[in-house]
């Protein structure tokens, strides 16, 4: 009996050591051991993160930015050839991929909020955008004009929550229709099944210019919210967060970010003064 108890105790201690070791292992340790960093991306958030290219890599500003971050994290770890594994996510499961350890870094149009920080951690800011409406020629130009109308918005996003909050605050009786993709929402505007589609302005502008011709559609002038984007990563891993922030600061300070911006937004497009200010102020001192 005593021998059996000792054997059971030894087994429990061994199991505890294994679990404790796994719990203590950080993201950087995992990346170095596997020689791979896992980047989560969305296929429906252009020009930040969207459909795969010919090489199977996601396209867009955030995808390019994360590849640059990965290269610098690899340098910090002494890995000359750090590999990247891409993990596709949706607006509904993107944070689960990070909190559930299916990916190391979420690289898409992710707005940093206090509520989301209960689930994931965030890097220093990577972009600033604002939400507006895509409308037809005679569509509503501001939120008050939505009274009595139907408006579409992408499900499980801060824009959806902001829209509902703004309608409630303004006592505006509009029907909100949640859609699964931006394309679905824009098609609804074109068909007239919704009066407007609410989304991040940069994404709406890209879709309007890059897709099939939609001569009857336009973007309303007003910005109705401010969306500070950041890369999402697991909570509680300050070493990895520091490595990511260090990489971003170097990318901002060196001017590499401007080249990445031009690759997605066009060589003739320059970052706004607000965005340029963000890159300068986010470049933390060494």
C-alpha cells in the first residue's frame, strides 16, 4: 500500500512538473523551438488582410507589417530563417485563435478596446481608421438620416457595437442587419435591401475602387468613429509583447512602414498627418 502511494505521488509530481513547464514556456520559447511563428489573418478585410496571393500568403498592409515584425523577431532570437505559418480566421473566431493558442499574432483590421483586452493583449498602435457609410446616390449621409431605414454592418466587430450604441443614443429607429462579409453588405446596398452599409472607411474605399465597377455607390463624407488598430497576442506574455513592440518601433523609426503603406495603398498615397504622427509617437525609444 505504501509503495503504491509513493508511486501515485511520484506520478502526480511528474505530471505537475510537465504542466508547470508547459505553463511557464513563453511564446518566444515556442517560436525558437519550432522555428515558426503563427500569424492569424482574415481573408475579407482589405486593404489590411485579405485573399491569398499566388504564393499562398495573405495580402494587405497588416499582413506585410506582420511579415516585417516576424523577420525582426527572428533576428532577436538569432533565427536567420524564421518560418511563418498562416492561420485563417474570421471576425467571429479571430480572438479565440489567440486566446486558444492556435496562433501567436493576429494581423488584420483589429481595433484595440478595453473589452477586448479582457481576452487578449495588444501591441503598440499600427493604424488609425474611422467608420463611415457606403451608400447609393440618394442614400443617408449621416446617422440621423438612418431613422426608419435599414443599415448593414459586419457581425462581431466594434463597428457593429458602435453603430447600435450610436443609434440608441440618438434615439434613431433603424433596423440593423448583421452580415458575414463586407461583400455581402455592399451587395445589399447596391440591390437596395439596405439603405447603407457601415464599416471602416479604408476598407470600404478599397472595396469600392478595387472590385467590380459600382458606379451608383459612394462613401459618405463623415467619420462616425475613430478605430485605433493594433496587433493582438496572448495576455500575460510580456516578453513576446516586448519583442513585437520592439520590432514595430524599429519598422516605424527606419521608415520601412512607409514602404509597406505604399504597397497596399498605392505609391502616390501618403499616410495622413494623424497616421504619420502615430508612427512617430509609437516608435518607442530604445
